[in-house]
């Protein structure tokens, strides 16, 4: 939030130094600077979110692929056997299902982290947007009172 404040104040001071007295111009420039800073911060904190989303969505499919591959491999091994029992099938299938478990083992924490991180980002974004509006209102009251004070000769 401090970067947003600093960018807004810098822009406000630059506009005041250029002797821009129009309240709307001052406020628009200040808001634009704060919005740009807000967007840069949001981009920065969202940078790792896509990786978590990718891991969360792809991992189950990788596990499923491993399971299918393992089952196919197990069944090709059974082709030369004359008598197949549960005792001969179970180890190959169990080995193949480990791939599914590993995919879920990666996906579940990634989904949890993604949701938690996304919620945290939403909360930060909401707080920063509220700050921008509150600070803009405070600044507008200050600029408005200064402009009306100088217009009345005080």
C-alpha cells in the first residue's frame, strides 16, 4: 500500500509543481498514478498463481496417464500366462494405482494452496482499492478546500 500512496503523492506533487490548479486534473492524475502502481503490485503478487493452478489441474491427469500405462503394462505381462489369478493381477494393478495416488498427492495441496493464495490476493486487492478511494477522497477534500480558500481570498 505504501507504494500506491507514494506514487499518488509523487504525481500529485509533480502536478502541483507544474501549477496545475484544476481539481479534476489533479485528482485524475493522482488516481491514474495510484491505479498504475496498484496494477504493478497485483501483477507481482499474482505471478506464482498460474504455476499452482497448472500443477493443480495437470497432476491428476499425469497420475491417470501413469495408471493407464501401468495397467496396460501389467496386462501385456499376463498375455503369456495360462492361468491368471487375483494374486498375479493385484501387484501390477496396485503398482499402476500408485501413479494415481502420486498425482492426487501433488494436486490436492496445489489446489488448496491456489485457493488460499487467490483468496489472499483478492483480499489484498480489495484493501488496496479501498485505500485508493479513501485517499482520493481525503486528497480531494484537501485540494477542494485549498482551491475554495484561495478563490475567496483567504
